[in-house]
C-alpha cells in the first residue's frame, strides 16, 4: 500500500509524579524527607529515513503515543525517564498542524479546539492548508512532534527550616499532544512526466535499478516510484516516475493532481512523449497539453528546466513525427530513444549526467529563464 497523506494524533508521555517519603532507618530518628522526582515523559520524534518510501506504517498506527515517566520513589530515587518514540518517515515528509476531528455529538464537549492558522496553498487555490511546521528533507533529520512532560518534584525539594517534614510534591507535567497532517513530497533530481502508456516506467526500469510495473494499459503506475541512477565517480541521481497525466489533471482528472505534488521538488522535468503517436494522439499536442497542465498546476513548476525525451522511436511514423516536433519547436532539446529496445539510453544517461552535475546554478537559472519563455509551447 502506498500512503502519501495521512492524519495522525500524537501524544507524548506525561512526566512521573514526585514522591512523598521520609527516611526511616535504625538509629536515625526524624530522618527527614527523601521523596525523589518523577522521570520525564517520552518525546515523539519523526525521523526521516531513506529506507522508508511512504507513510503506510502510520496507516496502521494513526495514534502515536509515547510512554510516561516513572514516578519518583523513596530514598531520593528518581523515576526513570521514558524513551522517546521514534517514528520513521520518508525523506520529503512535510508536517502540518491539523484541526481535531469534529466530534459526533458536539454537545458532549464544552469547547472545540482552536483551528490552526489557515493559508491558501500555492498549488491549488481551492484547497486551503495550514502553514507547515516541519519539512524533513534530509536523511536522518529529526523533528520533535510532541515534547514529553517534565517529571514532578519529590518532597525533598520542599524542606526548609520551618517545614522539616513537608508533604508537598508536584505532579508530572502533561506531555504535548495534537493532530497533524503528514504529507509526502518526493525528493528526486528529475521527474518523468508524460501521458499514460508513454513508456515512463519502461524507461525508469532500463536506466535505474528500480522495477516499476510495465503494461500496455493506461494508469499502470498508481503511485510514484523513485529509481536511482549510478554515474561514474560514485555519483548518483534519483528519478521519480509518477502516474500518467491527462488533460485536466490540474482539475484532478485522472490520477494526475494528487501526484503532481510529488514533482514539485524535482530539479528537472523530463517530458516523455510517445513520438510514434501509437495511441492516435499527436506528440506535438501531447507536449503542449502536458506543459499547460504543469503550468496551470503551478507556474513555478513550469519554470523549472525541462527536456523532452521522444520515446518509441522503433515504431513507424516516429521519425516523421520527430522531424515535425523539432520543426514546430526549434531550439528545444529532444532526445530520441526507444526504451523497449534500449536504444539511445547511453546518450540519455550522458545528457542526464550533464544536466545534473555539470549544470552550475547560474547555468540552471539561465536555462530556467529560457524555458520559462517557451513554457507554454505555443
Ligand atoms: N514499441 C515500443 N513500445 C514501448 C516502448 N516503451 C514502452 N513501450 C510499451 O508501452 C506500454 C506502456 O509502457 P509503460 O512503461 O507501462 O508506460 P507508462 O508511461 O509507465 O504508463 P502509465 O504507468 O500507465 O502512466 C508497454 O506495453 C510498453 O511495452 C518503446 O520504446 N517502444
Ligand atoms: Mg508507468
């Protein structure tokens, strides 16, 4: 199961209570207070982990609770602090505060919790999301979602010259708790964008170690798959294969909209075209529609550097269509390949290496400016 958006309730552990106790020992009359402190409650920590690729572990555990600290004891013994509860999440997880679910019978509750601050999302004006509180973008990065409560004080803290046998103590603090929305935005160097059946998964399977499902029906890929390509000198780059886009994807037609968010953090977009037009569509119109969808979803996304990969060059009509595409958009860098026949893949890998590693930030900016001008492909 692939889960990339989930609401969870998290509750950190409470602190242990302080102890009221007096020293009782042979030959030590009126030994004085010796109640120890309570231990700290456990924190709830989210940790980004490269070996976790989605949030399905939280689907089975949507209520995350950490243990409470142990109460203090006599002889000034402190209670044991609880260990933090560490939840592994995929790299690229963003955390938002979420409103508590509305109870069924509102009369049962005195007050509803305050709603979090609401801001308009940049991607979709129709949905409103709260401001993110954390973005776990690197492997091993940690975020304390809820802090455990501090331990209470034992009666040993309350002795004074006027109160030699105090019976005061404090309760441990309550651990923090709250509702959160966790959303995954895959982090990859490049994303494969194309119509269903364009051959995105076939290509990813050929150039990386990933094994995405390939079949001749549309929407074979139902969730993003990330593959890693190894280059010389131990350099690597991650490529994300997302489900196929169709016209209207920005309006949530097909599977598109939900998965477009996964390419918002990719540096480069690779448009995979079925250059042979094997399903009766024109590759030129395909490219225009894909560019339009990306632009309508988020104009900042369409300003990213992008390249066109013309797939299915082994089929008839492909050469003619490629010539027409180049004529229609002169200056556009198009790489002809046949993913199935493994043709042109070495050239593609060389080009990827150039785009990923040779491209200085300034060069990328320049290219982004150029591509932004041609963004609408009109
Ligand atoms: N002739 C030919 N067929 C290809 C080529 N690349 C892919 N195919 C075929 O096209 C069909 C779709 O390939 P996929 O890789 O599943 O396409 P996709 O873009 O991932 O499709 P979705 O996951 O549905 O979006 C499969 O039957 C492949 O065998 C190619 O270079 N030449
Ligand atoms: Mg696929």
